[in-house]
C-alpha cells in the first residue's frame, strides 16, 4: 500500500522477524526505504532460499552475503537500486556468499554498476548467474567465478561482458549487450554451449571463439 508511511512499513517488517531456523524467505512489494537489520543477519544460518521482489523504494540491497548457507538468491524488480557493492556483500567480505550456487537479477531498470571488491573468496561456489533486463548496467561482472557453469545475460544493452578464465563454464548465453570481451587464453568446461545474439561489438580476442557462431 503506497499510502502507508515508509517508517511504519519498516517497523512492521522488523516486528515480523522470524525464527532463526527459517529456511526460505520471500519479501515482496515491501514499501520501506531500507530493510530491517535482521534481514541478512548471519544468525539465520539455516536460510538457503531468499527472494526479493518489487521492493521499489529500497535504494540498497541488504547484506545477504553474510548468510553462511544461502544457496539460491533471486532479486527482481528492485527499481530503486542503482549500485550493488559492499552493502550487499556484508561485513565479512572475504567470505561473502560462501555457499551461494544460483544468483538471479531481473528487471532492475536503474541498476548501473556492480562494484567488485577484489575478493577471490566471494562467490566461490556460484554455479549459475543470470542477469535479465537490467538495461542500464554498465560495470563488468565479478572476474573470479571458479565454479560457474552457466552464465545468462538478456536485455542488458549497456553492459560490457568480460569473460575471464571460467574453467567450469559449460553454458554461455548472451542476448543483447554492448560488447563481449574474452581473453585469448580463456578456458572453458566441457561439453560447451555458446549462444550469442544482438551483440553490438565483439573484442578482438573474442573473435577467434566466434567461428561458426551466429551473431
């Protein structure tokens, strides 16, 4: 209800704090400008599935990188978020998202940059990354994803996708981005599937991988 006071909504969600044994949580159409501190608190060690959807007034994501056993994270329709960075990873940045396997971003029209922290331990177990219809995202993706098997980019027209060494990657699907860059020495898993369409530009090193692939 958009007519409700934002502070009241924060207070209500704060009072709805569940038991720390919770395994799944969905926050949908929340109207506050920030999330209560219990969301992302590492004491929720049993939480494995987390979903945020259409919380339009929130400018920042909560520090869910601190959740030790979170495996599946979906972030959709967060219209107020412009940047994803340290506040997302949490205080223990060196071990952020230590168990996360699936990460999905969708319909975030104002998201412009994903700030890397230069921490190799973050996303160590991530297997699938999807970024769908984030039209203004321009900053590059995390460059250390050693367990990533599937990367899907769709409708991110300003994004430069830089594919560094992804030794486990088996599926790469990109439809609609500004540029794809790939190091000449990049290695991929096997079997390997590539699909590209509506790519404005390919880097020079990437061109060698494009033989027989339709642009």
